[in-house]
C-alpha cells in the first residue's frame, strides 16, 4: 500500500479532476482507517501539490451545504512527474 499522499497524487493521474470530497470517496476503501484521512488533511495535500506544480485548480463551486469545493486536475506535465516518481 502506498503512503496516503502518494495515493492522492496517483489518483489524479487516472481521473479528469476531483475535489477533496471526491478523493475521500475514491480512497476510503483503502485508507479509511488512517488518522490523516480526513477532509482537512486531504485538502492540505491537494493545496501542497498545487503549490508544487503537480496539480492545477480546474474549477470551484459551492456544495448543497454552502461549502466551497475546489476541483483540481493533473496537467500532462504534472501527471508525467507523478508517474515518474510514483510507480503503480
């Protein structure tokens, strides 16, 4: 099993885009029992990946509860970098 942050990054090489809630839903089967597997930690991981140029903000909007959702995606260069360092 990959470290959680690696799994989050790798997830973005297989999808068009996602927000923190989408990532949590996709990875909860494997990582649901990890202490760091919560919305704040996943959001921090996504923001860090964006700051490091691995992910880009794709869009944003509000959910039904009025919470901000920021959607990210890995562009070609970011996905290539992720795949170069994190193998399946």
